[in-house]
C-alpha cells in the first residue's frame, strides 16, 4: 500500500483565470504599509501602482501543503497574467500559531507527537499579542526529530524584531515557502484599519446596519452548503460581520445599537465600543468582500473559501450593488512516506489466514518431500476410509506430530508468516496516520513540494515517489 504522487484540485482550470479590469481604487496607502513592514522584516515588497494584483491568504500557522498550493498557484498565475502577488495573513484570527504535529516511527508503529513550540495567549488574535520567545521555540523544536524539523530550525535563525506573533510566524512561513512559491509580499488583515476605503465600508455598515445584516442573512440562507452563521438582527440591536480587537485581549463580536437617532457600535452586552481603544476588523465574508471589491483583481481560495465566498458575492451584489473581482480555488494532497508498514483490512485478513493455514500445510506451501511428508499424504488419503473414531483419533494425532516436526525443521517460513501478520496488524493501525495529508509542509522532503509545483504548472513529475524515512 503506497501513496500516490501529489494531486491538485483547481477550479476553474488555471489557464482560464482572468483578472478584473474594473477595480482601479488607489492602493498606494496599503502598499506603503506593506512595504514599511517588508523593510523591517525582510519580506518582499510591492510596486506602486498595483493595478494588477492577485492575492491569497490564510491564518498565521504552520499549515499543510494544500495551503502552500495556493501560494504556488498565485506565483504561477501572476507570472502568466503579468500581475503582482500578495499573501494575506489573517491576523485577526485566534489560531494556534506555533502548534505542530510530527509523525515518527516507533518500531513498526507510526505515531504522532503534538507540540506547542511557542507560548501564546489563548483566544487572542495572533496580530494582537507579542511574538513567542525565539530561544524557547528553538529549544522545543530541538526536542523533536531533527530529520523532519531541520528546515524549521533554519527558518528560525536570525529572526528580525517582530511586533506581533502574526508577524513572527509570517516571516518564518515566507522563508519556508520561498523555494516553492517565490518571494511573496505579506499583508496583514490589520493593515486595513485606518485605510480610507475600509473605513468608508465600516461607516456605511453602521449607517445601514439593519439592511446590511438582513441581506447578509438572506445570502447565508440561500447558500446553506457554506455553513455560515447568520447575524443577529433585532429591531434596535443588529450584529455586523466585524471583530472588535484590542491588544492582548480576546476578540469580541460587534453590534449596532439603533435605539437612538445616532447608531453606535456596541458589544453583545450593550457596552459602547471605544474605537480609540480597539480595532474593528472584518470577519470572513467582509474580508473577502473588501479584498475582492477594492484591493485585488483575483483572489485564490481553498476549497472552503470557494464555497463560502458565493455567499459574499450574493450579499455584496444585493447590499453594496457591486460585483466582486474573480476568484479561483486551489488545494492539494501530498502524503509523507514515513517508511512504516501500511496495510488495509484485506491485507490483514490474508495475513491472518496465512498464519492459520501455514502450520498445517508447510509441506504443500514449501513443496516438501521426505518420509514424514509421504506418511502425511498416506494418512490424509485414508482418513475417510471408515468412520472408526479410534482409528481417526490416532491418525489425527499422528498428523499433528508430523506437522510439528515439519514446523521445527522449517522455522523460517513460520517466522516469516508471523512477521507478515505483525506488520499487517501494525499497518492497519498505521494507515490512519499515514493517510493524513495535513502535516506542516516544512516536514515534507523538497522533492515532494517541487513535484507539487510541477503538478500545478502542468509539468511532468520526476521522482514523485521519493521516500522520507524517520
């Protein structure tokens, strides 16, 4: 049981991707923020004006090759379409940035070890808490298998001074993916705060909160497969797709109080939101609406985003009266070959049958001959001559002695069958771990990730079956 080479899913086909020519909003203020961070962190910059811009993105965490596939596709598509590239870090999300799961082989068993490399405050967005202690990151990484994690150690070397956990993980990811996806400029979702275009959208939502949320909910209801949660809509209390985020604090949902003539932003308990103390940032649908509506000309999603952004399109069309820039979907499956036995239930059944069958049939399986074998054949040939219990009991006893003697003379065959059964049992237990395709992409051998890029580029794959043993 072996793993297939990398497989990709692209929708629509990459050759049919196109760039919106309608959005000509001035992106200079955003580019200035991106480039100022790039100067501090050593990441790539954008050229102004960015009139052709393709973007993708994900949370700041040690993600799997399916996410890397989006960045690779971004690099390939931008080159073909003559556009600039942009990777968006969803730094208003409270994900575990430094959590990693590492597979390892213990004897013949495939196991998994989970580790939190860097401390972080739970529930606080990655862009709103300090970076992890690099020395602790390196120490904890050293406790994992260096054959798998060596490239991670290299990416941690000489990190620049980062202002947030999101920046820290973004720098490491940029280094790790550079050989496969190129040098991609990095944008944080928090870069939207204070941008004129984003603030104008937030103000419009405040002024038109009831209709905004109602149309949002209608779009959610029309696309149940997306699994999106509707907003709370009351006569004087309406939820909007925003997060209120403060430094080192958990994010909170945002509502609008319509009881007075002047609508105002409040928390779920009715407390007014102090916009000097917290930042209002978009939730998923609003984020892609702003990106596709004003800041990029093509957005590349994973499979989930491609589904839920149909809701965004319907909502934005009906509420804002605007069509969004095109989107595409990319994901991939890449498997690690860890050198552990892998088996399915059919293989285990065959091994069990062989282990049961072999001790009684060594003569036939090994094509043996000799006095004992000839006597066994004679006993079997006359076993049913009559129904005499005493004779048959004696014959069966003699057959058992012959089989035991043959087993003693051919121990390697039985040991081989026993080993085969052990490996099949271990292989069935290993199959679940081995079938995972969501290990951190930095754990995969370079050949596998280069094969992923070639697959996306439509090139033939060489050495796709390379093994990576631990």
